[in-house]
C-alpha cells in the first residue's frame, strides 16, 4: 500500500451538475477551472455541498488576495477597499477563474492535498492515537445510524455500507468536520457549521455562486492576508482546543472542528478515528459571514448564531434574513447590499439559499437535513425597497394570522362534531400544528411568485401595487377553499352543534358553550375579513 495516495487536486471527487443536469465527479482543479460550465455542486446532501464550497472559497480567497483576475502578482492591501471591489468586479466580468492563477497556486501546494499521507493527510491528523473509533457508516451522512435507530430505507446496502470509496470519503470528511454531532465529545458542541443558520447566495452557474460568496470585504476587513490550514507548518492534535476567532476567511473556512484520521484497506476507507478539535466562542463571531443571528433580548447581551427552523418556509423568515433594521443580517447579505448591488444590472434577481442540520437532544444526533431558497429583486435590499420590505413583512404577519384562524376553525369543527376541547385530547392539541403546516404549504408557491414579481423601481403606481392586491386575493381564496374542504367532511351532528363546558381565564368559573359548524365558519370568515380589510 502506498503511504501517499489520492490527491484531491488531481483525482475526481467533487460532485457537480452540468447544464443538462448530469452529475459527475471532478477534481478540485477541474471544479475551479470549469466552474463556469457547471450548474452547481451536486453532492449527496446540500450540507455537504456547502462544506465543499467553503473549501473552494478558501482556495480562491487565498489566490485572489495575492494575484489579480489574470494571475499577475497584485497583493491586496487591508486598507484599500476599492482595490478589493475592483478585483471582485474584474473576476465577475471575466466569467471564469484564471487557469494561471489557480494552477500555479495548486501546483505549489500540491503536497498538502493528499487524502493519505504519512505526515500531512488532508483535513486530518497523521498518527492520531486517541479518540473514538468508528466504522465507515458513521462517516457517511446518508447512512449514519444512531445507537438505537436504524434507517429502514437506506441509500446503501450490503457491502457498500461497510466502506467508502476515496471520493466519497473525501466529501464526507469535509462534512463530518463541519457538521459532526456532539455525541463523542460533549462540551464543544456540534461542528462549527452545525451551529449556524447557514445562508449564502446562488448564481446562474457554479462560477457565479462562488464569486457571489467571495466576500472580499468581510466585517469591514479587506481579505488580504489569508492563512488556510494547508499553508500552516503544523496541524494541531490537541483535544477540544479553544482558539481565538479568525479575521481571514481562508482560515475560518478550513477550521478543523474535529481531529480525524481515515483508515483504509484494499483501496477503500473502512473506519476512522475521531476527536474534538478547534473551537472558538460563537458570541459576536461576526467574522463568520454565512449565518443569521439571534437578536439580543437586552442591549448588553451578545449576538449568537441563529439556527434555521426546518418547519418554516424560508420566506417566513424574511425579516431575519433581509431587514437590517430588525435584525443583524448574515455577512453575505450585507456584502451584497453594500458592495455588489451597485456593480450588478438593474432589476438583478437575487437568489438566496439556506441549509442546515437539525440535531436532537443537545446536538447528540442528527435528526434532519434541510435546505430552501428564495428569489427576489435585489433592489428590495436597498433604501428604494424599504417600503416594500415593510409591506412584505406585513403580508407574512397576515399569513400567520390566517394560519391561526384556520387552526381555530379546525378545532371548532372538531368539537362541534363531538370531540373534546380538553388539553388532554391528543387530537385536539395536535390540530393547530397540522393545520398551520397545511395552510403554509398551500400559500408557499403563490407567495414566492408574488415576492419575485415585486420591482421596487416600477414607476406605475397602479401596476406597482396590483400584485399585492392579487396576492391578497389568492391568500383569501386559499384559506376559503381550505375551510370549505373541512366543512364538506362534517356530519349532521356538527351543524346541530355540541355543547361543552369551558372555563374562564381564571380557571374557576365554568359555562356551557355551543360549538357548531355555522358558528365556527362565521367566526372564520369574520377573521378573514379582519385580516384582509381594505386599506
């Protein structure tokens, strides 16, 4: 067996999708040099793709902090914002990454990209002797199984569950470092990306996606001096090693949240050893540009990364993502708003994506992986779009009221049909969550279509707000149709009504109330008229 094997620069391992939606594996160099030909990254999970993209960004931040768009030496100065913006614009206009710039850099650091190496295996710690031993399935995020739950419908079966190919292992190595759960190393929490509400920009092809997220001025700091992990003389093997936060993105994007060493046999990865690695305080860690933030309850409290809620469509978090007055937005959004928007065409359609891992029981295991995206006019981020941002947030608030009204209707009809209104009735208690989920599902596509149609620069006042009125009518119709569906399933008992005893707010006084379908429907339509009253 060769001690040195599988170089990530040369060997195919990154999964990409071309314009015909065909998926193939390419090398690190090919992924960068042909990024303009690919539609997107296409790994096994969207969270895996973001881990791979941050590796690509680490390379490019380093390269283009030292050379210009053509590969000529031109180091960025940390005090010259204009030079950083000019370089970004030159890259965008060029439409592809310089072969000279990328190849010369990767050739120089070729030795540090071996997946297996006696001294510097990529993303690992050579000779790691302590830590927890795992078989291959734990590394594979698609088939990872907890100690008490087995996936009945796995993507893999038989021998393929017992090992990973080198390309698979390379991808899942990045994922594990970024999103590993907290089961083996309590105290450090999940991997760094697992703690975040990941937010990033998406372009028409992989090149545009990468460049849009190439935040060359991050948290008011020009990304000049870059220090990716492979350029460091040594790699730490310390367990649970607290480090200061970084101010250069290449270093942040190659953070080693875990100490890992892969074990191979007969050309396949069969097991690995895992240990908690580097971490830093997440409070006010604003150098991380790809996360939304929790707004502090008190003025002196710190900001912390805000994880996405898998049960909410992305547009329902519009204020969190895009309203800079209501919340501290992700760095990539501020980068786009402050620096990129003036460089792009008018009415540029901005696509923002989110992805995240949902953990269970203090991050001890992965419950869910999810992603979403949203497209809208970039002008909605500017002062020109301030009025529209308020209107959008108002419409989202109306959707929330609509969902509550529909839930109250469903509960009323249930009791009218003879059901209980007790908090001990499991069905009665589950109705709000089920109904709200159904309402938001039906509102989802129409709301996205309306949001995408908004053009803040539209000069025709009548046309400008016609879309909002049309959206409101669609929302009313959706809610009315749902109410009619519910009522059509009722028995005669529901229309006659069902008397139940209810307590007042004090919980001491009881009174008898008649629940009937007509009363519940009338209350619902009154709520509907209140929510969408004419302004």
